């Protein structure tokens, strides 16, 4: 176990500072996720419909600002942009402590969502500039393991607040969340800065929006990320309404997922070394997710509570394996196919996948799975498999377009010299 924990730690220097920054973020985020619904309804005084509408609008705006904020990181500096966005995120969370109206909540939520989306893009650009290409996926895996460890700690803090179920407890959790982003800003500030880029005259301001192969890959990744609501929303609803498993099994989904990613993400990412192995990893992710959905579907049968609980743990483990395979491949694809001088805007675009999954996933998946039952699980599993199989051809298409551009550039230079 000690060796496994040692593998989770990133090497010293800038990557470790980034890891510690994300650890601070994730502790706050874990507490936020666990307590936010009750905080907004019981402390802020909003209805569930207002909370749902506000968060949907906020993440939609965050989705739209991801690329511009990533481009800002390219042009003005990834480190400075990340520090600023971490401070703005802290401000957004801090505002929740004081707002007591829907309008105030909406403004704070938009600031929070936009800052979070932009911060992710800026950190990815910073990582791309500080780490050699061959090491990016490995270091990103270290960071993800750190994130999941922080989420577990944050979820524990949130659970304590839920246990007390008082306004003071919820306010304390949100104050800790705001503080976590202030700590992250201080840690990111310690990281070396990277070179900024200057837009070439005549070049599109947001070049990624004109890159069709990359856009297709970002869309495919967003579809694969629909597994996220399976763990946080649809799976728990399925367990409570359609199975004989005890309600405590709901917590086991998150426990299996968090511990799995924390301890095994780095090991799985080691197998991804280039675009070919990245596409293969995504394909294996589709197979694992299809298997997980098939196992979930079997729990609709009349089984004993103990047997159902055991099967659900297996399903959660398969879904977690699919998540780790997907993440390992997606990191390599998103970094490897992005121009070196435009990592911010490209990572901002690719990073819109989670926002899309949060916006569209709950309605789609609850309709298909809870409405259609076991057949719905198989349909969603087939969607994952088909999408993962389409990723390989899309990666090869994107790689060919970049090969053409690279081959064309020297001839243009030679013509100008002549």
C-alpha cells in the first residue's frame, strides 16, 4: 500500500506545486458537491427549481467562456491567468456566503462556473508549457489521483456538515471552499511562468473553433463523459427506486470510484504513450462502460439485497475502470493534437466536455435509463462503445491534418526566402 501511495505523488518542483494547488481545490469542491443542494435551499432560501435553473445557466455561460479564457492564458500568460481565475473562483464561492436572493445567487454562480472552467484551461496550458510532451499524460494522471484524494477529504467534511445540518455548519464548509481557492492561487503563483504567444496577422482569433477534427474529438469526449451523471445521479436513483439493495450502497458507488481513481489512475496512464495507444485506451474505456451498464441492468432482477449490493460494486468498479481508461486517452489526445502556442484555447475547448455532461446528462440519462429500465442501460452502454470506437478514426483524421500543415510550412518559408 505504501508503494501505491508513493506512486500517487508527483515529482518535486512545478508539477508538485500544481498538484498541491489542485488538492486544495478538490477538498473545497468535494465539500461543495456534497452540501451545495441543501446549502442553497436551506441557507440561501431558494427553491429546488431556482437552484436547478441557476446552475444550468451558470454552467452554460461557463461553457461559452472556456475558449476565450483559454486564449487569454495563451496571450497574457497561463500562470497569471490561473492565479486570477483562482481568486475569482474564491470570490464566487465567498459570495454565496452572503447572497440571499435568486439574482445574487445567479451572478455568483456564473462567476464560479466561468472561473472554474477558465481555471481548468489555464492550468492545462501551464502544465503543457512546463512538462515535456512525453511526460504530460503521466503527470496529468498524478494530478487526477491527487484531485480524487482531495474530493474524498472534502466529501468527508461535507458529510460532517450534513450530520450537524445547521446554517453554521454549511457556512463553514463554504468558507473552507473559498479558502481552498485562495491557497491554490498562492501555490500556482510559485510555479514558473511560461512563454506567451502572439497572434499572427490574418490568423483567426480563436483558431480552435476552425479546427474541425479537434471539434469532433471534443464532441466524442463530451459524449463519453456522460458517465459522470451515472455515478452522481442516475446510479443512486436506480439503486433506490429499481433494486432491492440497501440505501447505503449508494455511497459505495462514490467510494469505489474515488478510491479506484486515487490509487490506480497513474498505473493505467503509464500504458498511454502516443496517439495510437491513447485511441486504444479510449476504445477499452467504451468496452468497460458497456460492461458496467450491462451489470447495472441485471440488478433490476429479483435478487437478494446482499447479491444486488455485490453486483452494484462490480458495476461501479467497471465504470471506474472505464473512467480511468478514458481519462488517460483523452489527456494524450487533447495535448498531443493541440498546437504548442495555443494550448490554452484548445484545452479550454476540450475541457467543455464536463460542462456539457452536467447540462445535458441528467435529463437524457434519467429519461433513457429510469424510463426504459434495463434496455435503457444497454442503449447507453452501446452509445459509449460506439463513441469510443469512433475516436480512433477521428484521431487519425486529426493527425493527418496536422501532418499536412507541418509539411506545408517549410515550403512557404522557402518561397519567402527565395
